[in-house]
C-alpha cells in the first residue's frame, strides 16, 4: 500500500533533520571552542594580542647593559631548581628566553641544586648569556625530610598513591622538590636582596618576542603574581590540602583577602568529580613551572604562616602536595585578585600545555593551542573557570 504523500514528506524531513544534527555535532566536536566550558565559546588567545596597556620600560630607552652600575634593572632574578644532568635541557630553555627577552634586559640567573654544580654545568650555561649567573647549593636543612615526618608512614602512603597510578608517588626527591618550591625557596640567602623572581624550568619553550621589562611591569603596577597556564590537578594527590587550608582559615580569618578568588578555588560545576575528590577544592591552579612573583608576598606573615601549617600537616610527604596548588591557594586566598596577572602575550610551552597568543611577535606555536597530544588533555584547562570568576585582565 502506498504511503500518503504528507507522511512521506514528514519522514524525509525527519531524516534531513537527523542528518543535520549529526553534521552539527561532528562539526562542533572538531572546533576548539567545543572544548571550552562555563560559556567561554572562544579562546581569548585567538584574538589579536598586544602588550599590556600603559607605560612600559624598554631596553632602547634605558641602560640594561649587563655590567652597568646604573642599570635600569630592578631587584629581580631568573631562578631555577635544576640538576647537573638537566644541563642541556636547561640550555635549551635559556636560549629561548635569551632570544625572546633577556638578551635585551640581562637580568641575572640564580640556579639552585641540592648537589654541587659541575664545572661543565657552570661553563656551558654562562656561555649562553651575557647576564650574571649564581650557582647555589640548597641548604641541607631546607631539603631533608623534616624531623616530624615518619619515613615508614611516607613509604606506606606512597604505596597507596602508586596503587592509584600517581606519578612520582614513591620518589622522595620529588616530594622534597615540591616542599622546597612551596615554602623554602624564598628563604635561601641568595634571594635575600631580591623582590621579584621569574621561575624557569629545563625543557620549556618561549615563542614570542617580549620587548618590555616584565619585572618593572610587576613593580610599577604592584602585581603579586603572574602566570600563563591554568590547570586542574589530580585530586588523589591533594585530598587533605583543602581541609587543612580551611583549618588554617578558621584560625586566621583576618588573613583572607577581601578581593579573593574563592569561587575559582571552590567551583563545583566544571569538574564536580575533582571538587568532590579534593574535598571542596576545585583543584584549579596556576602551573608554577612558569611564574613571576613578588617575594615579599611569600615572605610575608600570611603566606609563611600558611606554609608552616601545611608543612606540619605532612601532606608534602604523606600525599603529594605540589607547589603549584599550594602557591595558587596562597595567592588566591591572601592576595588581591586584581594583583594577579595573566601574561597572555608571553608564548610558552611546558609539555604538553601551551600559552600561544595571536601576535606577529610569536612564531613556532599555533594561536589558541592549549595542548599537544590526546584529546583528553583538553579537559585539564581551567582557564574558563578562572576567567568566569576572576576575569582575563
């Protein structure tokens, strides 16, 4: 029996509609914007990116020669905790940073190691730059496991984390590094005279020419902290970090900044399983392998008291608290959010994540690219949450 024409037309329309919806979904899955959340439909790095607004210090206008006694450099340094065996990976980083920025400003480098630096390390790194370099040993009392930590409990805790496939869980030196970067680095005598630092790491890349003094930018605008990449952490590694932070806040309520980042820290909408797994902390953090910071903030009463509380709680060894979430919680709770700056114009990569602006000053990366590798890495981007609550400033 023949099907009535209206029914045939309705059936055809349904088929066409289904095909259209499938096409739209497939198209949507191929667009970078489909990876974004919280209503951020377009990555800001796809838009033309220029320098920060306002007056900037430039090498052509001031004396930045490496040995000048009247240098325009402010009291700042480039710092890195690095091992002898990472020499060539560090040299790669230095060459990139010198090419894009420091050849113009000649800020000093300070390298830290828990073992003495080799002569080869010193000679080959100094050959990369005209700037001065200091090679410093981390004091034993800053590096060793504290007396109140149980080695037996550390080993048992590491086994539990390994069962959850947590990287570096049983590697003592990794825990020591995280603790040192969280609350020891700013106590080193080599940094006493400095106010600002730019942390660099071996095997990172810089893609964009930066033609202004970033330390002067921080100083002139009284900025506390600068970042490029904003990620989620593994909640299994920081299960008690937020509960311990809440204990500290309960004992020190006046420390909380009026203009804090509480919503970014506690968001439970973007990745609720993370917030639940970390007992109330979204796990969003600034990726601290790139950070430009004010040492006065970290040396201050609020942050130092916070670190001492965390250190005594033992999570640097019994869990795997990293310096990135610890710095981020400290900055997000005790600093003014307006004094935190996203350096969107500094092209940066630490495998596998990128900060790549749309700028004629950049080459070697794709504007708006966030990661390189498997698609599941896209969900680690916490920038949409940060931008929602704090802004892109």
